[in-house]
C-alpha cells in the first residue's frame, strides 16, 4: 500500500469530485442484477495486485457470474483517473478508497452509502480492530466502507549497521526523543551516521557535507501530513493536526509543538544525520536503505515486503521513539468504495463485502503484504506503538 497523503492531490480531487457530483449522481440509474458481469476494480499498489487477484479468484468460485478485472495505476495517476472517471461516468465499479479522500467523495455524492446493504446482510463491525470501521462513517451516519486492512508506522533498521555501531536492538526499542536535544534517538542516529572518511556523526571532525551513510532516512512523500515522518514525533508532544478528524476545518500548523518538531527535523539534516530533501526526492527512502545509504527508515507496514526482501541486508522493526507523551504512530486502514454510477450495485456490494471478510483477509494475511483488520492483533513490529490522528483514528493505546 502507499497511502501517503499529498495536499495538492487532495485539493484537486476535491474540486473535481465536487464538479462531478451532479454528473455521477444521475449516471447509471438503471441497475443490472442478472446475468454474467465484469466488475472493474481500482487498485494502486502493485505489491497487492497478486494478493487481490487471489481474492478475486476465490470470489469467482462463489459467484461464477461475476468476474473481477483489476485495474492498477500508480498513486498519482490513480486519483486523477478517478476524478476524470467521475466526470466522464467511466469510473471503476469498485475502487480502493483512502481516508484522506473519502470525505470529499462522500460530500460530492460520487460513492455509494453502504448502510442498507450492511443492515440487510447483517454485516457486523465487531470483527475489526477497534475504531477502524468507525472511520468510514460520516457525521450524518452514512457508511462508505468496511476495513480491509490496517496500517501503522515503525522504525526499520539495517541490523548489520546496528551491530557495527555497537547498538543493540533493545537500545533502539527503548529510545527516547524530545525536540530540544533529540534524546537518545538522536544519539543513535548520530552514531549510525558515517562520513566519507569513516568518521561517525558523534565524533570530532565529522563532515556533515560529505556523508556516506545517514543515520536516519527521510521520506519526502510523507512530509505533507506527516503520517510516516514527523507525525508520531509531534503527537508525542500533544500536537493534534486537525480540530476534528477526519472532518476538521482547521489545521494546527501554527502550533508551537509542530514548529518545534519540524525545526528538529531540519536540525537533523543540517547535522548530516538525515539526507537533504533533494537527495531523498531523487532516490527515495527505501532505495537509499537498500543501497546502504541510510541505517534507519521510518516507514509504514505496507513496505514490509520491500525491506524484508532486500538482498544481503538483514532488517528488524522497532517502535517509534518515546517522546514526552509516549510512543505514537499513525493508525488507519483502507476500505473499498462503490462508485455511485455503477450499473452493478448488488454485484459490487458482494465484492466489497467479500474484500472486507475473513475469507479475503486470510488470503491477504497469509501473503504478509499488509495487516488484516481483524481483531486478532498481529505479532509484528508495531505492536508497541500507539495510535495517533493524522488521517484516521482517535488516539488509543494498543
């Protein structure tokens, strides 16, 4: 998954979706329920395509008259294509939706409320991790999705670099942070940083302008809202991004706690412990990790296969460092939406219901691509983190 939030994409989607509301709401008014049909299913993550194809095959066995055609696009093209599809009445029948996007779609009436279908078929939300299903309900009580996975963020470490630096997993697991001196987490990142002459970041003579290995990576795609970068750090100071999540009207970027957090991030770049933004945008955090240019990444669980399958680099996963108010992480989940203009609403609902059911979730869970949203908690790297409010759920400990 790549649920990175981009403010520009959100704004453009909102504008186009609003324009599309009157068009899409009157499209596809005649619903087809009989005979073989093909449902177009929109997806943006290539890592998940084979897994959801397995779900589609299992679904076809139970519903031989419904064929699922997966349509894959990258993150940027995906949302732009949806907006154009709403206007041109060519949107996929079902598509993977994101918490940063669906409020605009719901307000613009381009996605189908699911309340009557769920009530009719007795679909319960008790099967999901607490709070996940609630995110897909609007203030007026309309439901637009059921969770099909859940996300969180952790620290990924190059274990060989940790060992060479004499840093134990336990030390990184228990790292602390504050915006004034960076706590033990900054000390770890400094020691893991190595310049081209072999000096470490905490040694005299370290050259911050000629770094071979940065202690901590930088994900430029997660900077706008901070869900995979500064979000957990700022939240550990008590910072809240929105006045009401996800239906807020005021962003708190003027909060001193946010300013302190971002100042610390800039300080880490200036010290040479994190790569400059230009380098991160050019190469990407995961690629820099795989190339041996960074020792630690802050990334989402949807990237676990990428890191764990990196050749010749053993990795471990760790909670984010504990700030003044504890260790925090983004916590959300994706769901599937039904385009309001599809002529196959009943078939689309069957597919959405299947995607959010244990039958498909077991397939997804066994693939280890993302965490299933069921109440059974994973034993993976993020079990010690806490939830925070970036695009998603109320903050609660897990």
